[in-house]
């Protein structure tokens, strides 16, 4: 055999060895989320649910935990689920176990709750490489604790010259991108997407919110005493009502009778009636309507 | 041989360099907490005609190379925009509330699919005044979503336009257009013969174009992030030093207010909450670091054993809470 033919044969052998080795590594390393679905999940018509915020985890700031919670919310909403407002959940559930969850049915007609349990997170940058990971478990449960859907995963992102063989320039680019303060956003996003990917979409045409259109039918501002003003609005019952100032700070108006919401406040500074104030009526699911108290 | 190598190198330089273009105009203060509706996005071809493209390729069925495409380019882009807008001061309407309402406004076909031509022709004022109760509407257009394979090189390219329109004035408050691309293969310095063949194929992984879209959209929306939110990680969160209330034995007397005091970092926004009963009772900073708030009970109100929690918020929207340890209060 000529020298050229021998070197060509060696080249093909090397190529096929590397291809087989890489494929084998891909098979071994292609671990995705572990997902369990109850058979009744596909038949169930869930649309409204409450999302319990993740319990705190050392090394995860509150802002990061809130961001992850919002990612879950958006992922659920993109699948058609209507999620109970964060304000209501945090007020209702004192901790991540939400021991009084059964009252959610009575108050907000919620049948299922979703929650994420973060287990660990790490971010390591060693100049010639980086390794970020996050792990946790997502579950969708009935109010009695029966699990309809659960998914657990550890999402890993690595790169750089040491950990990303195959492309030198791409490895350097990835290393520099990992130095960006928002680099964990990608890891969080992929992690959440992997957990919820098998959760079925809401079937179209199940329910609509038109029947629950919000209205404010009346607004009354009266002196309560020499220094305090009483503000009352009338609207749909069993919602939440708020006085809102220009800085978007809110003060609650309590439902003292069905559909009547009132509060008595010393209206000074940014809450003065000479500033731009409005009243809002909000549904537990994010719908709202508003009325300006004093057009500036 | 050397000449051929040089020729290949110079041909591939455009693929190597950062080829993204980002343009934006901003005509409002990003600190303004506008309530914004993010409508379903549209995907258009080079002639401006709306197309339906789920963004998938044959290679997405090969699990070792790519992942199955779960979302179309428009659905994915909209989802990424919503997640990124969380970092701004804008108050975003839940997209599911929008999507449920559109068919009832004759903005969808009988099968439930959105009528994007109509959706994009309705003015922002109509959306906000008639049914969404918002201050502005965000329209999004995907102009390019391409994955191309050239043997020893593959290329991903996305082009997206976002426009935020005021409902009151119909003015463009913010507009951003971005085009970015990313190559894989010969241009990125393969380390061996196997990587010359494999890397272009791996470059077609649907996750990579999703990553590219996510980075592109994050960069497009950066001008909307308030100055403070860009520095939030470097400054300490707000601190509360001392709190108290004046309810003797935890009893609030009708006709008199419950007064709550806090000594904390100055120039913040303070409020207090009475258990699950009432939220966000405003507190006013009477002098630097000294906050006072009053809850005036109405004749119809009553509650038992509710603890009082002070909340202090800074300009970066970071919150510190402290429970008043004088004990719970009741109103009988």
C-alpha cells in the first residue's frame, strides 16, 4: 500500500474513533429532567393555580429567588395556566409548605398548587473554564398533597478552554460571556424550561375571564376627622382594592361590605390629594381596573 | 497550500467577528412604572408578509445533535421578552389574561389562532382603554430566525424588532431593533478533524439559537432597566434598626389610630402590614431615618392577634422586613 493510502487510512481511523468517542460521551452525559406525571393529569382541566415561592436557599439572594419564581410563572402562563397573584400567595402562605392551602379553594377557587424546591446552586469561574449549576424539584399538587406532576433536574452549564474542546475561539467567547453578571439568567432559564417541558398545555377554550370583568362603580372621598380622609370605592366583590400614588406605592382599602372597599389615611406628602392618586380594583389573577382620584 | 489557508481564513473572518447590530430609541423615563401589555408577536418574511414558522429543522429530531423545538420563534421571543421585562420597572400584564381576551374581541380566527394582521392594526389606545387597562402596548416582530448549514460551518441568525407604544398619545416610547448571528465550525477554531465535522452540526442545536435570541433580547431591553437596577448587586440592602407600636396590651381602640414607628435607613419607602388583615399602610419619613405611620380603624372593622410587619423598600425595589416584637394587636 502506498504511503498516501496508509496515511489516509490512519486519518479515517482517527476520525471514526473521535466520532464514536464523542457520541458515546453525548449518550452518557445527555441527562435531562426526571419527570413523573400522574395519568389523570392529561384528562384534568386545570387552568387556575397558585404558585408557592421557592424556599430560601443559602447562596441564592432574594432577588435571584424572585427572578426564578417569575420564570416559573411565565413558563406556566405560556402554557395557558392562570396563576394567582404573588401578593396574595405571599400573604396567604406563611412558608413554602403553605399549611393552610385548603382555604385556597374556598377563597379563590384554586384546585392545584405549584412549587419549586431549590436544592443547590453553584457558580465557578476558574479563568480557563467555568462551571455553573442549579438543581431542584418542581411539583404540581392537588390541595390534599397528591402529586400530579413532578420534575427534578440538575442543569449544568460549562465552557471555556478547559471544558469546551472542539472550538478554541468559541470557548474564549463563552468564557468572556460567563463573566457577565447576568450569565446565571441563562442557567436559571434553561433549568426552569427543563422542569416544565412535559407539563401539558391548558386545553383551549376551557374558561375565560370575561365573566369576571372588573368595574369600579363609585368613588367617595370624605373627611374622617380633622386630619384623616376616608376613601371608599364600590366594585366587584371579593377582589383587592388599593389607593395608588404617583410613585406606584399602594395602600390597601379593606372590603368592609360586599363590594365596598374603604380605608382611612392621613393623606400627606406623596399621598396628598393634590398629587396624582388613583384607586385600583384587582382580581386575584392580575386583572385590574382603575379610576383616577384627582386628575392633576 | 499556505495561500489556500489564508484565503479560507479571510473568507471566514466575517463569521468570527461579533456581527450583531443593536439600535434603539427611548422617549420616556424607564423608572416610570407603566402598565404594559405584551401582545402576541408576529414573524414576517423578507417581503413583510406574516408567516407561520415553528422554527424546527429535520436535525431537531436527532436527539444527540439538537433538542425538540417546543416553542415557535414568536412564542419563545415573547416569553423571553416577558422574563427580561421583569428586570425593569414596568408593570407587565399577565400574557394569559391577554390571550384569553383576544378571541372575544374578534382578534382571533374561529379555531382560536390569533389574527395577527388584525392584532397589529389595532391602535394601542383601543387595547388599553377598551379591555386591558394599560398605559402602553409592546408589539414584537421576528424578522429573521435562521439556522443554516454550509458543511464545515453553520450559522444562526435572529433579527427582532420591539416597539412600545403609548396608549394615551400613540407615541413610540421605546423601539429597539437587533440583528445578531453566531457561527459554529471552521470560523471558531476547531481543535481536530472530528470537531471540523461535528461542530457545524452541533451548531444547529435548537438550544443555541434560543440562547442567541435570549442574549439578543436581553441586550435590546437593557435601556429599559433603570440605572439603579444595573447597580443593585453592589450596594447593601435597606436596613431597619428599630420598630415599635403604641397599642397597649395589643389592643387597638376604635376611634383612635394605631401608631407605628420605625428607625431605619433614610430616604426609603416604608409601610407596615397588620398580619393578613391590611397591607401597605403608608409611613412617612418625618426626619432622616424616622418613619411614622397610622392605621385608622373604621367602625366596621375587627381582627384578632395580628402581628405588625414593617417593610422598607429602596429605589432598587429591594425590600427588608421586620416584625414588631411588641406582640400582636387586636381590634374588637
